[in-house]
C-alpha cells in the first residue's frame, strides 16, 4: 500500500486543494468526511459542465480510502463522466495526494462513483442536453 504513483499526465484535475489544520480528525489525519465533500464538489463540477447547468447529487456508490491525507498534502481530484442518461450523469472521481518537497511522492488516496441528476430552476429533474 505504500507504493507511490504519478499524477495522470493526460488529464487535468477539476479541483486542487490543500487541507488545513481545521480539517483534521482527532488523530491528526484529514477527516474522511472532508475528503468526501471535496469529491462531491469535483464530481459536481464535471456533471454540471456536461448538464450545462445545475445538478444535484443523488447517489454515491462507495469510498475506499487507500492512504491517509495530512495537512500540507496537495490533493488533485480527477473527474470523468462515465455515463449519461435522460436526466442523470454518472461521474468517476479519483483523488491523488502529493506529499513532500523536494522529494514529492504521489499517493492515490480514494476514488468514488457518483450519480447526479440535472435539475431546472424549479429543482425538478430535467433532460441532459445532447452533446
């Protein structure tokens, strides 16, 4: 589990953020719920772009945390639309942590599959526009 990786070279992250001391749990690691919230935000950015408007999270398949995250790590969130339905958009999000300077190590922290629904101003489902 301690194998380092590389950031995906052919993709741009939809979100990059550095956790702060206020984001730690009682053991000093970054709170998993904080990471989950950032994953939801990253997935929502990709889904909203594809939906060309507002989306709402309706499901999260699972989270498996493979490495802890620490204050000072730089997290990169990569999101990819993997399925588009009539009103729904499914997005796969991968999270990588960059740790240490000058000898930066990269760890794949977690991944999740989220489903969003495109919604109109009335907050009711609406069709996802064709590409």
